[in-house]
C-alpha cells in the first residue's frame, strides 16, 4: 500500500510540475518546426481583411483595386485590433475587420491560444479565407438554436450533413480562461485538437461561398489562402500563434486513408 501511495504522490507531483512548466513557458516562442506569426509586440505580418470576402473574388482584383481595398482594411484593422504588449496578446474589440496573415498558406498546421473575455462572445479561425473553426460561448442563450451548447472547435459553417459541423466532444474551458486550438488543414480536410481533445477528425471544409447550381459541380476551395482571426460582438484575445507548412509527402500520406482526397 505504501508503494502505491508513493507512486500516486510522485505522479501527482509530476503532473503538477508539468502544468506549472506549461503555465510558465515563454509566450509567443514557436516550438521546433513551427514559425511564430505573432512577435508579442506589434501586428507585423498581419493585414486587415473584409469579413466573409470570397478569396476567389479577391484574387480577381487588379493590383490597383487590391491596394486601395487593402489600405481601407488596414485602417479598419488599426481601429479595432491592438497589441497588449505588457501581456504579449493580440486584442480585438469584437468589430470588423478580420485579422489575416499577409502570407497565404496551403497545407499547414496552425496553433493559437484564445481567450473570451466576457460571456456571449463569438469568434473563429478562417482557413484559407473560408469560415471557420468556431469559437463561441456554449452558455450563450441567444445561440442555443444554432448549437452553441455543443461547444466550440468544429466547422460550424459546414453543411448540416457534414460530420465536421459539430465537435466530437465538448472541450471549452470556462469563459475567462485560455483555450488552445491545434488545427491541421490538408487539401480540403481539417483536423482540430481543442484543449488536447480531438473535435474534428479529417472532415471536409465546405466552400461557404459556393452558390452551387444543379447543373454545376461544387467549386473547390482555393489551394492557398490567408489564415484569419475573426471576432464579432465582444473582446477576444490571442497569443502563441504558430504555423508549420506541411510538405507534399506528408500531406499525401495523411490523405491516403481518404482515397487521396
């Protein structure tokens, strides 16, 4: 019995040390193999972007048209997004526009910590410009009909028959506590690990902007696009934002069990 108790004490101590180490880990320093997208000081590498703007339509803009729009989006970004340098956090006041990476990504892993400051917030991560890995308050009474009690961390804008629409498990920490997304996207498929729990397992991200007509096949999502942070309605904070671009051989292996698609 003494040996069992000793083993239990050692295990608990180890877990406590691990949690403490995680809490005391330096902020905004990318783990091996990843690149930090936020330097903890300013919004270098990020641009404003019009909410729910089809990346296909953005690509059609002339150089001059895009420059004009981008200047407007960046001006709006500077009104609604800031950096809390003392805490090393990006802060959104919950209004437009989105905060998008300047670089476009194809197959990637994306890690981000997020914190909903107050109840009834709404946010998300757009993948290649498409909505979205959902963030919301599961206890928001106004969103019960939309499925908020199921939790965050799934592809809420997917069609009703897509298994990625709802999280496999509810993994949200209470409002006011930090949460972590680990998102992987290969082709049109997405995996989400939310607070160390798998909430999306290789589900297809539907093309939100595809106005499908019966005589036309669905339009695929673009092969490369920005990663975006979206908020509306309340203050949301972000930190520890990292990306890893996935090489072709790794992407092919991951899609093999789905028939390569």
